[in-house]
C-alpha cells in the first residue's frame, strides 16, 4: 500500500520562483489498485509520482510505500516507471533482445532468468506489434508505439509490485494507445501489479482502471472508486469535467 | 610503409581508449593528453629502475587506469561535467609526469653505458645508431644499465608483428567484454543513463569502468610508443585526444552504417588511415608549403567540420 499523508511539495523554496506543487495532499492506494490520475497541466500529477519515487522530497508530510518511508535508492527495486517519452525507457543503441536481457537484471523475485525472458516475449507478442519477431533490430529504429511496448515489457519483466506511468500513451496514435492500454490492463489483472497512471486522454478513465483521481492546483478534487460507485461512462466523464471546471473558476 | 603501420597501430590503442570514453559511454574525456605521457613516463622510469618491459608496461596500464578512476570520481561524485573534470586531471598529470621522470623527458637506455667508451663502440649492433648516438654522451657519466625493449626498430616485420598482436588481443578482449551482459549495460549506459537507473543499477559504475578502460588503453599506447621511439617526453601527449578523435571519426566514415565488433574497429582502421595521411602530408606536403607542425591544425579543423556536418544533418546522426 502507498500512503501519502498531508504531503506538501514546494519547488524553489525561498526564491522568486517559488511554486507550491502539492498542497497538504493525502492519498491511499491499495495493493492491486489501478488508479487513473487526471487533471489540467500543472495540477501536480507528475510531482505526485516523483514524491512516490523519492525523486522529490516533500516539504512537509510523509510518503510511505509498503510501510517504508520513501528513499529514492530503494524505490527501483520495488517499482518501475514509464514516462511519456518513448526513448526514455529503452536503450536505443541495443537490440530488442539485448534490451530484454538487461531488463531481467532488476530485483528478480522467485523465478529464473529464462522464465522472465520467456514471459517478456509473451508480453511483447500480446501487444501484436511484431516486436517478438524483430529481436535483432536496434531499439532506436522501432516506432514510438513499439518503443513504448518494449519499455512497458522491460518495466514489468521482473514483476514489480508497483508500476508508475506518466502519460505513457501521450505520444501514441489511437491504435497503439489501445494496444498499450490492453497491455497495461493485463499487467494489472494478471500479475496484480499496483498501477498509478497519469493521462490526459478522457476516454481512458471510463474504459480502464479501478479508480480515478481528479487533481487540480496541487490538491485532490475527488477520488472515484469505480467498483463501489456504480456509475456509467457518461456519468464519469461528466463528473471529471464538472469537478475540474468548477474548481478552475 | 612498415613504420606507418607500426605507428598507426600504436596510435590505434589510444584511439580505442578515446572511442570508449567519447563514444561508448559518451563521457568526453581530455585526460588522454596526460595519461598517454603518464604511460610513457611510468614505463621508461621502471625500465630505468631495472624492471622488465612487460612489468613496466603493465604498471603503465595500471597508472592510466588510476588516472581514469580519478576523473570518474571527480565527475560522478561532484556531478561535474567530465570535460571539466578531465581538464583538471590532465593538468595535474603534467606535474606528476615530470615528477615520475625526474625531468621533462627521459630517454630509454638501450646500452650499458658503463662499458661504453664512445660513439664508435656502439656502431656494431643496430641500425639506429644515428638516432641513439646523439644521446650517448648523457648516458656516459650516469653509467646506466642497458634495458631490453621488445622493439628492434628494424623494418623486418618483427616490431609490426608484436604491435599487431597486442592490438589484436586488445580488440578481441574489448569485443568480448562488450558482448557480455555487463558490456551490454555499459553500451546502453552511453545512450540512456536514466534507463540504467530505472533497472535498479547504479549508473556511476559504468562511468568508472569507461574512464578506467579508456585511460588504461591510452597509457598502454604511450608506454609502447615510448619504448618504440626510445624516449618519454612530457609534451608528447599534446593533441592525443584530438588525433584519436579524428581517427575514430575517420573509421566511422569508412564503415558508415556498418558497426564491426561494436565499433571497436573504427579507431583501429581510423588510426591506420590517419597515420597514412600524416606521412603523406609529411612527405609531399612541403610542395604546397605544408609543415609537419600544421598537422594538428588540420586535424582539429577536420574534427570540427565533421561534427558541424553531422549537426546540420541531425536526423542522420549515427547512433
Ligand atoms: N522542477 C521543477 N521546478 C520548479 N517548478 C516545477 C518543477 N516541476 C514542476 N514544477 C511546477 O509544479 C507544478 C506542478 O507540476 P507537475 O509537473 O507536477 O504538473 P502536471 O500535473 O504533471 O502537469 P502536466 O499535465 O503538464 O504534466 C507546476 O506549476 C510546475 O510549474
Ligand atoms: Mg506531468
């Protein structure tokens, strides 16, 4: 479980550039939850993820991941992160195969290298982008969607408990977005990986995720648990829009 | 022709080092200007002290590795750009090299000066008397013991075979290293540091390994060159980085898209070509008013223009 208690993040404190990115924010994310985070630019969504990874230290408040206070060095053994830039998660000068081989390095829990590799290939095949047949290709030469698929598979190859996604479909076309989202969903459902995903795509909260977090101005406007509150797609969209609009005024 | 190959291959060892730092791990490193001399200084000093050439060369490699380690420490620990960090080390090495040699330069004692009475007595053995004869007077008083170096400086292919053997071993070792899983991450680190961290591995490790290997190669090159040419001089490293970089670029241009042995052949082939062009310029350049000392300017202009051309065609930058 991830617990943020009254977290406040201030960038450039004490300078003319001072900016409060998160204001007294509290949030719990349960194991196995697939949380979709939405909100306008500058709402503090990325900052929220950075607090969880330990990249940004809160000015006040605390952040605990699986019962332990966050330290950035520890983070990488329990969690993986995929960002919106398809080039960020992969080694462009290595082949697809080499990328996959390296990805199994990280905190291998319970199963051998061979099995991890086989699973990676299965996941690649699942995205249906032809990657599993192109193992000798340099990653730099892949399409944006293929790169992101590879980055996702690399991120989950050692079975992390937590997967953080910062607009990982932002640079993709609708078809690739769908493939990558199906993969994301599969990772959550089949492996029980906890996922926090940021997006600006308003079609995603209605199709995917177990809960939706609407943020703005460094605070949480509302958190909707989709399983408890039985609301349909249109209602959800309406809630998100009205919450954001109402608070923007 | 044999001399060109020999010198080209000696240069290629330093160029491999520069290829590792500049290209493979993408940490521009200016230390080679100093670590090249360091290798020569350590090797020749140890020869003086009576050690064998193999031991002296190994120690020279070690000294280069230490220099690289210091650069890596400064770069990673204080988060300083590797260029700046390496300038510091390179400058410091100037003083250290003079300390090691006890003088700005040091000849390789090839003859037992205790028994040598004059120039004539040396005439017997080697064809290099002209070159070495000038320095005998300085040996005479000192009574230095002769040392054995692996080079005979005869155009009989012996030296070439030895140097080519060393380069071949170096290339194969590097290729083997870059193939391993560690080597994969090493190559990956050069293009995406963040991804290394994402995999839960400390990226700084690869900065250390890259700069250590790079400067070990440069020092090896300097040590062998000193034994080959019969001296170590504190200024013999000036321009090493630029010349090696030019060699790497020549190699890249020759091979274009193709990347043999993860590119380890770039610096080797490039250095041979560079040495060939250099000797052409030396031999025929005077006809157009070219002086050997102009070569460094030409080299620097070459490197800058290739980088400029690549920048203009950004989309085609070879990864
Ligand atoms: N490194 C930084 N230094 C200073 N201010 C920052 C920094 N990073 C973010 N901010 C500021 O903090 C606020 C929140 O930024 P954040 O990146 O978390 O927003 P976001 O919700 O992810 O926005 P977007 O949808 O554009 O990605 C913004 O006002 C931003 O300008
Ligand atoms: Mg963001």
